[in-house]
C-alpha cells in the first residue's frame, strides 16, 4: 500500500477506513475513528462519503485495488516454473499479512448482510488470480494449446495447491498473520512449499501429456 503522505485526501480516508474496519469490525467502527486515523474531521469524511456503509464499500473496493496492483505480471515468454513460483509466492505473502486477513474476516462477518461484498472479494481476488494464471498457461509456448476452460481449472488447482494452506491457516488464526507488509517483513516466506507445489503441478501436466501422446500413438 502507498504511504499516507503520498495519498490524496479521499484515498487517505479510504486507507484509514480499511484499517479501522479491519481492527474494529463494521459495527464497532465509527466515522469519528476513521476521521481521526485519516487526520481529518468527521464532517470532511461525510463530505466525501455520505454514510458508513458507503465508506465501508468504498474502502473495501480500494483495498482490493491495492492488493491486485501489487501482484506481479506473468510473462508467457519466461521460465514457466519461475513465473508461477513468483506469482503464487507473492499472492500467498500478500494474502497472509494482517491487512488482507482482517479484510477477509470482516467480509465473512458481514456476508449475510452485505453478500455482494464477499462475492466481489472472491471474484476479483481469487478468480482474478486464477484468470491471470489461466491466461499465462494459454499463452506460454511451453504448454502447447490449452483450452480456456481447462486452463482455468488448472489455474484453480495450482492456486489452491500453492497458497490455500497458508491462507486458511492465517484466516483461522492457526498461524499468526504477518504484522508488517511483505515489502517490509520480507517476501517469499513460503517459497520452499510453493516451489514443491509448482514442481508437482508441472510434473503432473508433463506426465499427462506424455500419456496422452502414448495413447494417440497406439
């Protein structure tokens, strides 16, 4: 996330709201607390965001935008294993630091009242990452021709293999979420696990192609 001193006032309010709602939850957070965290007045907050739900929704969307902006691009011309390891490692690191973990918890707690927010979080973050991986699989020369539906299935499998254990562990507090942003605390915390998962995934694809080729040759 960007530093406060480089943010516009509305963006600073959104960042303060994201932090406040994450720490306090929707019901307990107040507009006064958001204003104080943003270094402005409650009147100014209301001037930009008409009510608490509007601010909550806007901060939620902005947090997702910030998260997605920090994911690396996948280069179809690069080394397949390295590209997939780098992307999924960053996804894991960003998903398991305190800010996004708290955001997910608030989304879950408000899922019955505001189901569209939880759906948006899932579609834009999880499905968005899967779509990026699927496009990479379709465009990378190392995979040959991969149909869109199969590429998406493979992407879903890979993202879960590489990142689901860490994501669920931190979400359930079985593992403590990292307090600092990964750019400060250090990226690639689970790289050994992710490398193993990527290797297993690629070996499985290679074996599947070999079996298909043997079947066609008979």
